C-alpha cells in the first residue's frame, strides 16, 4: 500500500512525468500503399490521397475516386469544404470542383475565359468565388465561378509567392523573404510576421503555425518568434495535416493520427 501511494505521489508531482502527459496521444495508425501522396482528412473521418494521379477519398475500406488524365498532375488540393473540393492542375492552368461523391461539378480553364489568367495559386473563397493569384499581373483577387470573371484586390506583388493557404474569408501567403501576409475579401493586406525556413507549413491561427523542416515538426508562434518541437514517434514522414485537434502524419507505410491541442 505504501509503495502504491509512493508511486501515485511520484506520478502527480514529477515535472518530467507531467510534461510527458502533455505530449500528443497516438490514437490510430492505418496502413497505406507507398505510392500515395497525402492530401488531408475531414471531420467525417475520410482520408484524401493522390495515387497514380488519381484523387481518392477513402474510409473503412470504401474508396471514391476521381481522375482526369487529360489535365496532367494534381498540383494542389483544397479540402476546407468536403462538399466542394478544389483540385488545381497547375500545368494545364485548370481547376476542377468536386462534390462529396467525387463527381466533377465545374471545370474552369483559366486560358479560356474572356480575360485569361495564369493561375499560380488557387483556393476556395466564400459565395461561389475562388482566390486566385495571377502570375501575369502578379495580383491576387477573386474569381466568380458562376460568371467566369476575375476582380483584382491587390497591387502587383513583386515579392512573389512561395507558400499560401486560404479559407473562405482570407488568403495568406509568404514572399521570397519569408514575410507572412494576409488579405481579406475587401482587399486589405496585413503583415503577420516573418517565418523561418521550412519545407511545409499549416497556419492554425493568426499567431500559430505548424512548420515541417528536415523531418521535424514545430509549433511556431509569430508574436514571440519561438519554435517548439512537436514530439511524435515518427522519425521520417512525408506530410502532415492538422484539423479539429487531430494531427495526421503521413509516412511511407501508414497514416498515423494523434490527438493534440494547439493554442489559437
């Protein structure tokens, strides 16, 4: 009995053990074919991957697919709305919208509109609109998918775009110097800070990002410019994705999910 009490006292009083309890909790590992490229997950438990240039939505052995061989490689996927998924085929300057059954509901070739665009960055915005960065003019604006018209919101951006992320109301990007900016629907631009070098990134809030660099995952806080490693078991991984408290890690052989709490 005395030994049990001593162990419990150690468990609740030791700083090392308390710190360990705050680490991410591994909740699931799913085997996968090595050739898959991870795109993300949704709130309904579906995983989204790209294999053989085919976009796949899979869960519990069920797989839904979309493939368009005429458009080349899928450059980027926007999953913020599982009912309106965006596939960007950059080489062919084309975008495809999918419904939740992986049926194409719209195909937009930016070469074929009345005032052609050379899309470098594309993402879903609100009210049937898309964020588009046009490389020809170096301007970012909103593309109306119903009218096939583009309205610029920014002056020419001479700093380029090295990374971007978007939601319905905001478009975020970094320039060649690592400066992070945010643009709203009304054309207002704010500077959020400067990021250290990274291989991949995901913005969690206006102050917190997850950064991947050399197979290490960091939590980076813009206001303090502080990087904190996120402790996970995997020593090498190809991609990560965070949503609703679940951190998904994509390795050569499986998708591992952790329960993790990040500051907003």
